[in-house]
C-alpha cells in the first residue's frame, strides 16, 4: 500500500515539474508575481497558521522550529488549482498543477538544520482585448517567477526557548509581452520585457513553549523578515510585428532595445502567533502577519493605476487527533485539520484594495507503523473583485504532501 502511495506521489511531482505555468492570475502581472508559497501543507490546511511545531514535521515558516525535529525528515508538497475568473464582461476557467516545495530537516544535539527549494512566486497570464469602438487590439502575456533556495539553522537554548535563522538565495526570470495593433494598420507593435532577478534574504525566528499544566501547552512564535533588495537585470525590446491568424505575433523588424539594471525592494514582514492545546491530541492557534507593502518596489515604474499600502494577513486554525497511539482503529490516528485566513494584500488597483480570503481543511494520514505521513487538504478561496473593471478569482486548491521520517547518520553496532 505504501509503495503504491509513493509511486502515485512521484508521478504527481513529475507532472508538476513539466507544467509550464503555475498560475493564471492576471494579478501576477504586478511585482514578483503571484506568491504561491502559503506555507507547508500541514500549516496551510489550518488557514496558514504556523505557530505549531512538533518533532516529525518541517515548519519552514519559522526557522526556530528546526531545533524540535527529532527524526531526519524529507517532505515534498504539490497542489492542483482550479480557478474561475469573473469579470464584468464574462468569465473564464483555468487549471494548474504545481510543485510547492522540496525540503529536508536533520536533527542535531540541541539544534537542527534544514535546506530545500521553494518555487516562491509565479507569473502566468494571457489576456486579449479587442475593442470594436476604437478598432484596436491589445494582448498581454507573462511567464516566469521567483524561486528560493534556503538553509536554516536553529538552536534550542532550553526546553522552552529556541532561536533560528534562515538564509535564502532568490533567483528567477520574469518575461512580459504587450502587443498592440490598429485594425487598419498592416503591422502592430510589440514590447517585450525581461527581468532577471537575484539576491539574498533572511528570516529570524523565535519559538517558545510553556507548559500551563499537566495537559495544556502554550506555544508562541515570532518571525521577522528584514526588507531586502533584489538585483534586476532588465531588457526591453520594441518591435514591429505581423499578427498570424489575427493573434500570434511574428517579429518583422526590431525597432529599439534598452538594457539597464535596477533593484526590486521586497518589504519587511513581522509574524506573531500563539496557540494552546494538548500535545499529540489537539491544538488551536491564531497568527497575524504585518507586511510593509507600502515600501514595495515594482519591476516597472510606468504603472499609473496601481499603488501599495501596508498589508496584513490573519490566520486561525487547529488540529485534532482522536487517539495518537491507537492500534485497533486507523481513523483514530488520523490528524484532522481546519482553519481560515483573511489577507489584505496591500495592492490597490483602480482604487480598489485587493483582498484574499479562504477556508481550509484536510487530513494527515499515517503511513504504516512509522512516523511518516501523507497529507491531503482542500482550500476554497476568493481574491480580488469584479468592480472597477477588475477580476474576481474564485479558486479551489487541492493540496498534497508527503513527509518521510527516518533515523540517519547512526553508527552501526554490528557490521
């Protein structure tokens, strides 16, 4: 049974890696694109609340949690997204399969470290607009995104307090294309922009666990992400094009090329969480993230209908395990998770704030008699608005992750 689950998961990851675009959101045009990483699958099923830390799951959001991992852990997560995009003049549907993360955590004496790869954000949109009144045609297309390679280290000062640090190398490429044509003209014009992004960033984390009584535990978490700047090598090519079959542009002549270097500011972020519950039984928690989005820098400086304000995200969720040590009933060992989140992204388009909110739920399924588990969850949400000529996105995300746990680096007593 476990082998079948592993084979199915590997096939899912293979399909995901072949996917060309990980988002279809028009809002991915702005900034670094649509931020795909919403947390590990376990946290994501609880509304994104990441205050919980245990010994068999990786909690990447707070680097201090790596000190609590007791077994060497490998985890990979992916998701399937179905979105309905509603606008004033119609609606469209899209589907995507994506790889969300690959991570490894290794315990050490009074400490622990981890590393991994996260496809952090994605750009993926294709919009065509034909105006019968002005007799013109517009097309907008974007691809690419930002990835993170991270290395985390945590040290446990005592049984209650841990400190952690994560270093990230951010890299990626974003390509956007705009085509315009007047119907009476033979040729149209095309502007192709390419931004190659790179740079380092940090997360600083604190985790504190306090035992209220023989059953109840209090968990608190704080993470600070300083503002950082990414280097952006930009290229802009303007060409005259011929529209094949009325839509697909074929370059006829390159008119101009501009190359320059700039910086893209990623804002500072503060996350504070608190949770209460009984270890290996139940836990509820809440988390607030404040982000200085007003300091955000855009890849393009010629956008006159978008502005940024400070944003925030509120998460609430928890889990319940009927009987962690049950031998007779498998369902009693399953971890049941649920939650919700509300996010004010900080982005304002056409004077309309862009908000994102969702309800979540899922299961943690133990594999055999080991500590490994398969996690399955669903996220139903809505982002944006159909007001002011914008897009409302109603989405469903099916979340899956596999967490494999084992003891590594143990010296054999017998050869």
